């Protein structure tokens, strides 16, 4: 929690005060056939009572608690109220997700819950019967709440529904649950890999973004985020979000990671391990457009210039602006295209690259299959990291690109006579080999219906 410790909520949290301000963090959501959605978590301060009106700080919504539960082993027991310090369940929330902070009125939320690995495999999913479509949407939203490591994207305009997970098996389990537990027949597309985009150098000259009416011009440079700052973001020392004017905690964290004092004061947004800095000086109208620039910065970091894949490790600087005097000529319809094209063009000039997800797997099998497992790893563009023999069994550790791992579990069973198993122990993104960059980029653009560049 990064709020003010001297504030009423801060003091209540320090004392774990049952009579203090309410602060409850959701860590898990389960769907009960009779009780509906139950949000479980810890009550850090205050007392949770049935009928309490609460504020969801991330969803920015007011809702009312319909039921309060305590856990007695695996069973839930209904109670009227529970004091601070307990693990409890609450019923009646429609928009409660893991990581949400509930208070009585708007306040500083706890840090968002981060997960060890990011989703790296995506499938399109649709209902076999069109009449089941509304039910499928509800089920996907439920699945996203129950398993936060799954990412769900629902595009109401195109009707496309995407589900992303840690691997083929993870998605197969979710699909099976949708069919068996939720009783919805579905059709899925072949799985595709989620890549990442970044830049490898700073662009020499600022890139220009022009508004459609030609009255506004914005100039951007981009460069890679320094490794120390990226590592601090990964470790949670630098919190993501839009930066307020005087946010000492973020400034101090950036300074400790090696950023200059001037640059820390210019940071306006931290998003997806990317930074946006406003380096302009004395611009009269900059305060009126900065939120629009933030919106489009986040949009481009979600959909990069190469193949509209998410970006990471990109530092975007707004270095100059030329704005129309009249506010009506610099609204969202004018600023959004200018920012989007300016940032994308700056990235194109900074030698953008695709990074691919790579997983480190531990294979276990009888020792006679050691050679087969080694061959399987090398055939999939993999790298053998370690080999440990214990009695009649062997443990092989290898690093493999996720894009080469489709069908791996079946091939492993075949190579080991069904006696081998594998486990993911680590995951990272590494630079896609240079000879594959153009081919993979073109394939993704074709799949997404983007014009060739």
C-alpha cells in the first residue's frame, strides 16, 4: 500500500483497527451455484458488516455487501459482521476482481496483484450455437475472475472473443471447464503465440505526429528503458499507473533505479514496463491535452507498430508541441491520431524488434529416454541447460521457444512411452532470431488483417 501513513486509513492499517477505516483486498473470486460470486480476501482494517455500502477503487464503482462469510476449513459460514485481521468472503459484488481494494469512500488502493508468468498463448473462442453467445460472454467473464492468470478479451464491435493462457494445456483445461462445468458448447481456433515489441536504440530525430485538421503537431523520441529501471518495475518497486504532479514515492523509486532528477519529474505514465515523459517546456495548453496523450500512449504500448503486439521496455518522450489556440481544434478526435502516429513513427525509426516468449521446462523420465528428450529439445530450437541423474531416473532442464512447443506433450509421451512428464519452471521474453523477424512479423500482420508495410 503506497498511501499516506499519516492519513486516517494509513493509521487504521498500521493498527489493524476494527473501529478504523474499512480496507478489504480481494485475492480470489469463486462462483457458487447457489450463492453466486463470492469474493474472498483479507480485511486489513475496519469491520465488514452485511449491508455495508463500499467503494471499489479500481473499478470506480459503489456497491453494497449482501452477505459476509468466515471460513471454517473448507466450509463457509454466514455471519453478521467480521473485525479486521480476518480472511473473509463477501457476496453481492458484481465487479469484484482479484486485486480490487474495497473502502467506504474513494481512497488509495493496494498494489495490483502480479503473477509469476504472463499469458503467452491465445485462442479465439466462440459458441457452437449462436443462441449461446450471451451465456458464453458471461462464462468468460466468470472464468477471468476465477483464474486471474487467464486473460480474456471481448471485442463487442467485431464479436471476437480471445482467451490467453500460460500454454496449450492451460487453455485445454479452461475449455474443458467451460464445456463440462458451464454447459456451453464452444469452437476454438488454433493457438497463436503472444509476442512482444520493443526498440533497440534512440531515434536520431524526433518523429512528428499531425492531427487530421493539420492544426496540431506533436514531436516524440523513443529509447529503450534502462535495465535497472525495468528490473525495479518487475520487482514492484516502481508502481504502474499515471503519475500525479507530486508523487514522491514514484520519483524516489525511479531515482533509486538510476533515473536523473529532471527525468523523474517529467514522468507522466508507467504502463506495461514502458514510460511516458513530458519533456516540453512552458507550453500553455499542455495540461489540457496530457490525459489524451496518456490515453494514446497506453493504446500504442498495447498495440505496437510492427504487428500490433504489446510493447515492453519503451521510453517515450514528448519533446515539443505546436497546438492550436482554440480548444475545439485539439479535442480527442484530433489529438488521438496525432499521438498514435507520432509514437509509432518514432518507434519505427528506433529499430523495433519482436521478442518471443521462452519457457524453461523440467523434464523427468526413466534414464533410458534421456537421449530422446535431448533430441526433442534440440528439434524445437531449444537449449539444453542441465541434466541430473538420480538412480534410474533423469531430470533434464531445457529452454524452448513457446512458438515451437505446440504438440509437445504428445511428442513427449511418444518419445518416452508415456513415462515422461514436463513442468514449466521459468518464463521470459527473448529476442526473436534475426532471420525470423520479417517472416513472423508478416505472418502476424496477415493473421490480423493489417496491410503489409
